[in-house]
């Protein structure tokens, strides 16, 4: 332990083959208070990553044949410990990532629920027995673990995303090397520590924190990794897919979004405003499922923009741990710069800034940005085409539902799409015709259940869906076995 000012800054090491290792560390800075170091986290080298992959490979035969009761028990105990410590872990999440404390605790509970779900799934993995087309032959279809899984996670859901990749990987008998985002590694470190203490055998789960260009790249370059599951940017996702093709390896890739929320004339205005406010700005807009394109028909447009702007003006932006805060800080200086750049680009493109977009002073020095709303946006503008990943949304005015649907689908992304309407006909048509992996009616585009498939289309996702029972599509491989009856 070393001390900076009044904070004890614990050293958090990497876990390789069951041992905590590492001698160089980077500080994890609190975006609500840049003078506060949340902890010191080890930075792994490419050699550490190789050692972690070798440890995972060595542990695979044992873990893949381990009893399902043992796997289920470890996942359940982990769920229970996360839940027991939800206030402490939720506060850690808020301190390292900047979500409000209630968002941090809610995400921690979600991680516990994910471990609990997969604790049950470990006991439920089933196959099929079929009659063969050849008399006297029996056919079985079974699922086996894929092997060594490389997991690369982003900072914006620092506990839920690692949970929804690690839990199914272990549940189905795989071994793991996980690399969390450099900006917010603390929650992944905590999950790994809990799993380790709850009896996971050495080498089954290895943690390598550090730079994507070094540690992530080592995972991509290794011929000994059987599958990589990644959530992050489109650019990096493409590199993950290319490396996967080179190694003939399975890839599961979740990338960006430019998610549309359609608001029709017949929408309940109060519902539409709350849905847009939540979808666009909660979690500081740092969700790949955030609604960044608000596509609004003529008859409700002006009332909607005015009501949303009024509601935004009441949002309290501030330190993530203060109880009255509704919007926490932007995660780091680089992301803040990107958000401000896009706000400048929006103005230069001729969009009208209705409100927000300024830096905000608070008693602590942090990355506080007032959520920004643009109106008079055109679909071709960069702010309507490129993912900003911050609290910035734009309104596109359309004539009618048909134009709204065309604009909603006119994007290279296809993660989540939403509509606010009281018309059953339009709701049903939109659910069928939206080109997205997830669709929400009178609900925010962000904020999903943990037990059903998650993923998108087009440039948003590549490979099998995450979460729920569909997770087995990525984390297991199918075997068809034939046997002549004696
Ligand atoms: C959610 O909206 O509840 O990175 C989850 C992201 C997504 C997860 C969103 N992969 O924002």
C-alpha cells in the first residue's frame, strides 16, 4: 500500500496461473475529482499475456471436464458476494467510471444477476438425441466448451460487460484471459478476485490489465486463443475480426451504435420526453445503446423539442457520488475532447444547439459536461452519422412515419432502435421493419435485460449474440456423434 494525501491507494496486480503478479502500475483516476487516485493497477506486457494464455491452455483440460455442480457453485457464490458488496463495488464503479452511485449500484446488481443466471445455466446445458437416417445408428448432438477465450472489455459498463462475458465462458467450461479497459479496470479486478477466492482453480481465469496495443494485441496475435469476445469501437472491432479470420478463430464483436428514437405525432409527450432523456443522456450518454438520433414527426416536433430542453435544464450534472447528481462526468480527457469536438462540428454543420454543451464547474475538478441537444439536424451531418459516445443528441424533423422509418434505417449501424407511439399499427410495423438487433416500443433504446440476447446488425455487431441462453452459440462448439447400436 502507498498513500497519496488522504487516500490509501492499493496496488492491484494481474492474475496469471493463480498468482498475483506485476511490478509496474498505472493510477486509475476519478473523473469526478481528478486529484483522486482510485487505485494503482498493474500494466501487463505482451510476455505476461503469453504467460496468461499458456496458463489458460494448461488449465483447460481440467476445467472443461470439471463437474457442472462445481462450476455452478462458484458462479453462485460469486453472485452472492457481488450482491453482498453492492454498495462498495457500486461506489468503486462510480469512482472509476463516473456513473452516478445509483447507476453504479444498479450495474453491480446486474452483474450479480448475470452470475446467478449462468450458475443455473451450468446445470441446464442440454443436447439432442435423434434417430439416424440409417437404421441401427444413433445420433447425438452435444455442446463442448470452445477452449481458451480472450475477453476484451470497454470502460463504459465496467462490471456488467466483463460479467456477461466471463460468466458464460466459465459456465460452459472454457478458460479465460481477460483484459479490461485501461481507464476503468477496478471492477474487473474485483470480479476476478472474487472468483479466485471462491475456488476457481489456478489458470482458469487470468487477468492482464494494460494497453490494448500491447496486451489486447498479444491476445489477437496468439494462435493459442480459440475465441475472442470484444466490446468497443468499430475500428478495433474490425482488427479483432481480421485477426480472427487469420487464425480461423471465432469472434464475437460488439461495437458502436447511432441508435434512432422515433417520436410520432400520436406519442404520449410525457413518455417520449422521459424515454429520450434516459436513452440519450443517462450514464452520461456513454452507452453503445444510447439514443443519439431523435427522429420526430412534424406535428409533435416543436412541443417535443421544447419539453425535452426544459427537462434537460433540470438535470443535475456533478460528482458521481453526490446523491443529487443525475449525470456524472465524462470518463476521461480524451472522451471529453471528442464530445466537445463533435459539438463544434454540429454547430459548423448548421445544426442548432438548443441547450447544453458547456463545461460545468463543480467544487472538485472533473470532466463535467452539460448534456447537449441539437435541433434542425440533417441525416447526412457527421453528428448524425458518427458515434460520439457522449451526452450529445440531435433531432431530425420528418414528415411522417414512412420518412421516420427510412431515416432510422439510413445508418451504417444497427444495434438498438426505439419508437414512441400510441399506434399499435406503427409499433408493430416498426418492430418488423427496423434494421436493428434490438427494438424498443415506448422504452429507452438503452437499458436491456440480462437474460435475453444482446447484439445488433450491420457495423454494430459481428458474430453470435451475447447474453441469456444464446451465449452458448459463442462459448460452445457443437459435436455430432454417430454410434452403431451394438
Ligand atoms: C445497456 O444499454 O443496458 O457498451 C447495455 C454498451 C453496450 C451495453 C449496453 N454493449 O453500451
